[in-house]
């Protein structure tokens, strides 16, 4: 009787290890990514927002349009390939255009430690005169294309 129990234990242990091993292998094969997160700073407001990230050659690396409102106040961790070299971030809020440099080593959060990649958080806010504005912050986290 003990040998049947031992066989059952060894069989189930082997199956569990194979499953865990497969998960680890699959996760480590994911493609790392830069990322963009957009937040609505004024919940009672609504704004049409577009975000474009380009590299030094002017190639579009990321482009996305948003309709932010109280019911849809954020879009988090939208990925784009980390192998690219982002340089310029262009944000349009209700037709008002803002252009910023992609954050670099001058930011205290950067460079990121592996496996994390640099990304940006964009906060759509209103200025003191009521005109739309943005606040951009750099951060590091592990986001993948998958």
C-alpha cells in the first residue's frame, strides 16, 4: 500500500513542477515593453486626448486616442516595444497640443533596473485659468507586450 501512495505523491509532484516550470518559462519569454498610462486629474471633467510617442527619426512608436471622463478616468500600462528608442511625447487635450521629451537619465527614477522598463504617466489637469494642461512623470515597472 505505501508504494501506491508514494507513486501517487511522486506523480502529482512531478505534474505540479511541470506546470510551475511552464509558467516560469512562458513568463520569462514575454517581450519587455515601454508603457504609457493616462489619468484624468479632474474627475468631473471630460476630455478628448491623443498621445503619440516618436523616436529620433520621427517614426511613431505609440499612438492612442482617449475619451476620458468620470466613467473612464484612466488607461494604464499601454505597452509599446522596449527595443525602440522613444524621444518625443506629443499630447493633445481637446485640441491643445503639448510636446515633451521622453524622460531620460536626468530623472531620479531612471535608468530602470532589469526587468523593468521606463514608462510615463500623463495626468490631464486644468490650469489655474481653466485651460487644459498635462503633467508627465517617469516611472519604472515590468510591463510586457503579451
